[in-house]
C-alpha cells in the first residue's frame, strides 16, 4: 500500500512537470530576486532565476503602497549564468522614498504566485530624521523634464517647493516626502538654477540643477607656422552654460589632451609633428562632438610676422624698406609679401614676391608726406593665407619743387583785370610754400617784371594794354625750389568783344553746359563761372578741359542756390583765350527775398496807374518772370492782372469808383512769388478833368469862331451882299422945293378913325393902338406908296390899356379926342399918342418915315423916349421931329404933329443931308465893310 502511494506521487509530479514544460501548468515562482539601485543614474537593476521568459513586475512606494510600475516584460535568461536581469529608470531619485518590488512568471495559460516583496530603502526612513533634497547638482540638457523631491525633517510641516522663482505644485509620496516635476527646463544661469524646499517656519533644504547644452564646436583646421609642427584651431560652438569645472568641455587631438584649449581659451591645440590627418573630440557631461581634418604640410603654411622692419633710404618720391625673419626655413621659401600704405586718411596696397623676401623699394611716394607702413607675407606655392602682420612703421619723405599752378585770367568791364591761381594741395605743394613769384611781360617791353607775393595771396591785379597782349607767369616757391611757371595771356581790351548773354537754367542744382567745338582750341577749353554783378575781387572759379571735350557740368558743391552766375567758355591756344559763349543763370531758383520797390499809385480820372521798380539782382534769387497785381480785401487777395513781361513795370487799373483801395504787387520767379509790396489810395473827384471838360469845348468854340471870322473876312464882299444888302434911299418924284401949303384931306365915308367926343384924356381908360390892316402890308414896305391917290389911308385902331411906365414898342395914345365936321369938306383931325421914338440922329436918322412928334394944345403929357426899338429902323417910319422955327410954328402949335393936318407947313418927308441913308456904325458892319 505504501508503495502504491509513492508511485502515485511520482506519477503526479511527473505529469505536473510535463504540463509545466509544455506551458499548460502553473509556472513556478521566480527565485532569488535581487535589486541593485544606481542612485546617480536613478536606475534599479533586478536579477532573478526562473524557467519562464515572460514576467509581471510591480513596483510600489513602500509607505503608501502606491503603484509606481505595473508592467509585463519578456526577459531571456543569460546562457552563462542562467539569470534573468532587467533595469528600470526611475523618474524620481531613488533616495526620495523606499520602494518595494515583486515579480511573477507567466506562461500562455497561467501565472505563478508573486515573489516575496523586495524593499529598497529610501532616505525617508525613520532612522534618518534630517531634511533632504534630491537630486543634488544635476546636469541636464535644455528642454528636458526633471523631478525633485523634498524629505521634510521630523516634526516639521511642509509648505512649498520653489523652482527658481516659480512656486511648484507638490505631490506627497510618503509621510515626509514631497515631489515636483519640471517640464521643458530652460537654460540655467552661470550658477545654475536653485530648487528650495520650505517649511512653515524656515527653509529646510535645497538643490542646484545645471541646465545646458552639449558641445557644439566645428571647423577643425590644422596649419604649420615653422614648416615642421602643427597648430590646429576650430570654431567654438554655442555656450554650453555649464560653468562647473567638472562640467566643462574637454578636448583631445588624435588622442592627446589639449590643455591649451581650456587654459588659454584660444581654442587651438598644437602638435610638434605634422601628421596630415587630425581628429578632435569635444566632450562634456551632456554630449560629445568629433571633428576631423587632413592636409599636406606645404598647403597649410601660415607665416609669422616680419621682424625688425626699418627704412634704409628715404627720398622725395621713394623709400627702401627692410626686415628680417625669425624662422630660418623661411629664407628658402618662395613667398609673396603685401605692404599697405596709409597717408592722409587714404590707403593703398602693394604686393612684392621672391624667395625669402626681406626688402622692397617703395616707388611713387609723395614728397614731404607722412606714411605708415604695415607688412605681411604668405607662401607663394599653394597660397594658404596671409601671415601675421608686422607692426606699423612710419616714413616721412623729403621735399621737392611744387607742381605747376592752375592759372587763369579774369577781366572786368574796364581796362583792368586780375590773374588768379588755385592753391596747391599738400600733395602738390611738396612742402610748405614760402610764396609766389608773378612775372609780367608785353610786346612793348623787353624782359619780365617780377614781383614776389606771400603764400596767402592767390590773385594779382594787372592793367590791360590797348595795343598789345600781356603775358603773365606765376610760379610757387618752397624750400626745395620754384615750380614750373604757369603762363596766361590777356588779350588787348576791346569794349565790343563781349558776346550776347544767354539764359541758363540749372539742373538739380548744377549747370549742364555744351558748346560747339572750336578748331582753334589747340590747348583745350576753360569754363569760368562767378557771381553776376559782384564788385571788387570776385570769387572766380574755373575748370580747364582737354580739346576733345565740348561739354561740362558745374557741380552743385561749388554753386549757391539763389545766386545768379555768369558762366563763360573760352578756347585756349598759343595766344590769348577766345571767348566762345556766355550764359547767366541760377543753379536753383528761389522766391525773391525782397519785394518790388518804389511802388506808387497815380490817379487819373477813374483809373489808377501803379508803377514800381524791379528788385535788385541780388534779392531776385531767380529770373523775374513777371508780376502779379492783387486787390487786397479784408481776408484775401483778388488777382487783377498777371504781367508776364518782366520789363513792364507799370499797370493801369481802370474804372474804379470813389473809394479807398489797397493794391499788392508781387514779383515771381519759377520758384514762386515774393511777399509783395502794398500801396493804398483813396479815389477823389478829378477837378482837373472837370476844368478840362469845360475849357476844351470853350476852346473849340473859340477856335470855330476865329475860323468863321477869318472865313467871313476873306469872303466879306459875298457875305455883305448875301446877308446885308444896301437899301436904297427913298426917291420923291416931283419938285419938293415949292412953297408949302395946306394939305386937303378928303374924309372917307368909311373912316376907321373913331371920333372921341370928349377931348379930355383919362389915363385909366383904353387908348387907340394903330395896327396895319393886313400882315402882308409889312412885306410891301419897300413898295413905293402912291401919294397921289385920292383914296384915304386906311388905319385901324384898337383900344389898348396904357399904364405908367409902359415901354412897349407900341405906345398907347396920349391925346384927347379928335373932332370932325361931317358937313364940311375940310375936317381937322388931331392925332395923339402915335408912337414916335426920340431920335438922336436928326431927322434922317433911320432913312425911313417916322411920325411927327409934337404935343397938342390940350393937356400936356410927357412921354418917355426910351421905347425906341432898333429893330424898327429897317422900315419906313414917320418923321420924328418938327422944326419949330418956321413962321407958322406959333400959329400951328395946336395941330402940329398930325401928318394930315391941313394947316401943316412942313413936308411929310423932310429933306436929308444926303440922298443915301447911312447904315448903323457897328463893329459887325465895319467888319463886313472892311473898315478899321
């Protein structure tokens, strides 16, 4: 029975082992689990024994049993030892807290039991009661993530963890341990980044982390300085930010440490032997860089600087430079050397070549000049680079005679001129100048007349000769001697030799000139310019050009904007310069700086004449293109006229009313108008024109009268016949010399004379007024009256009121009544009141019939005699005077004055002294008759 039990056990064990080997049974628990922590690397290495190759691993924080890792891994056994090994990298330092780990095997269908817990103690165990911070002085690359933990001292309360100046969120790992994680860390400063742990009362502990870069060096180059050894250099990369000595980058060249690189900080490394192939390794805690280079010795020759540079011979135009070499192998080396000369802020480079070159001759130097020389050389065969440069060496050349002067002649408008020359530069003077010598000669004089001038003079006045040319020579003098004389010939002065001046416009502040080539310009041309209108010593400038040029640009640096320049072109030959063309213009026009002057208004009727004077040429600052006239109102200017002719300096404003006006006149150039000149005027009544308006018509009328008088005088006979014919005197037929007798008048049965019964006269009543019966009777005044007719004369009388002082041409009657006897053949009729002017000329004053004037025997009425009208003298009038000395005068006084009185003893028409009537004695009559 016991044997059967034993056999069954053996069979069961064999079956179980067979199932396990086939992966069908439960695998055995891994055996011999051991752990090996690497604190700096924060890794935990595990080892165990097992027949399986697949395992489950779990890692815990021991105190709180928080799972840190739960992972299934496939691990094969080492064929030699038969042990399984696996390494875990902890995100936290292993010192932060205790860790526990166990393992189990796994097959296809089942897993084994967990192995016993393996505990790795941390720094937070009760035995250690101090405060700690992990990790300490860690070096990590920029951008990495990192965890820090703080172990709080016993009986202290945790507060916070600061990363630099930033407060971090902490996670509790155990009773005393707190941790933080920093992601994407930036580069730290020179002293690293501080991580500090604080309690409620004080600072507990802290750590420093160094965040930097791995080496970044590049560009390894090896060369020889002495044709035997090697010196390798490279370009250092970016700053690693690792300042601790143990974290600095270390270099090795072909396996040999390069201490010079760190100590001298020149980033080069030397070798006593040229090896042609070179390898440089740069290493720091964060990484490694490897650089390589290869070259032949003769291809990498870098010469040292020349030594003992000196000048062995110095002349005015050259100098000999000498030096030595500190390496004997250079004496056979084919090399090229470069010299650099510096003088007056200018530099030049010259190259020289030869085997073992140790001296050169510097040609083309300037006399009396300071030079600074530097020298460097290189291998001519397979030139690699220039060697080191020598220190600066100073050279001062000797003096020489000055260069020839640039001389020109300028003539003014009189018989005087001036010779100008340009000052020599330092290079052209070849030494400090002592002065100038000016010599003058003409065809009329033998030899030269020489004067010396101090070095500050650059002109000399001359007097032009009207008969011959004058030649002037100017030379500069320094301690080394005189320069070659420069000559210029002045032409004989001719006042009519000036050409017409053309207008010249500037272009971008310059004058662009061109002219027709002249066949006589064998020595070229001279372009001359100076300010127009200058007086005294003008600032004349000029430029000499070769004969092939026919254009030139006067640059703006020698011109001033707003200044008028006179520009001339002369041709040069063996004789005197010949003026070809002349311009005047502005390099840049500006608005006038001064307004027009002497602006004055002058009123002429309703017009105002504005006149002014142009601005002086210096204030014009441009060609005056015209003038604008404005009427100034309260707030603006109204344009009246734009005068485009600059020669016009007056303008008439027409049709202005009586008021006050203010006018503004502005001159303008192509740049614009000036500020303007203002003048005011008050329009007043033009009395002169009123007088003219009166006197002119009077004068015209007077002239017309004179002309008419002259014409009438010339044609006086015709005018007399046409307008003033002679009227023949009356001719009485028969013999009037017989004795006078009574005149019988037969009364007419139809008498028109009204007989007034009462002879008394009432002055208040109407009188009788005689009027011709028909108007046509006046037209027949010249017809001879038939005195022999028996028909009575017809008279018509009208009543008319006569008042005192009446002076009408027709005077009212002053007589009383007339009586008549009807039954008698003799009727005595008395007329009274018939108009009769008192004649002062006698009885024949008018040459026509006038009524007799004599008062009657009735009441005597005195009539005024001033009613005489000269216009009535032209016709026949009754007689106006009676001779009272006749025998019948006394007896006939009662009837005198009546032309029909039968008792009249006087003839109706008295005798005249002459047969022809006398015309009136007037100036017009005298004029027509030619009397004086």
